[in-house]
C-alpha cells in the first residue's frame, strides 16, 4: 500500500464521516502483513500499523484513545502552523 492509496482511502472516508468532533470516524485497512488504522486528528492523519495477530477491536480502541490524547496538542500546532 502506498501513501497515495492511503490518502485516497481517507478522502473517501472523510466524505462519509460525520462533521462533529464527537463522532470520530476511522478506517481500517487489512493488508497481507498487518492492519493499518487511520483517523483524522486536528486536520492531520493519524495512522497505526499492527500485526495480523492484534484484534481489530483492540486496534480501534488504541486508535481512538491516541487520537483523543493528541487532539489538544495537535490542534494548537495546526492552528499555529495554518495546516
């Protein structure tokens, strides 16, 4: 999977994603050698890669927790840097 494939996938995801902050939207992409979980945080993409042995529910929980943890700091950075 290339970066371009990931960007296209997240564009499709964001079209279907709710616009409210509380309604976190994410995408899980299963590959031969693992799973990639992607979500938007403060206008940026957060991606996690896990082995195939990691349950999807656990990966989703970690993605949501990390996104919630990083949101305040990344919001300040994106606001200051005009991302």
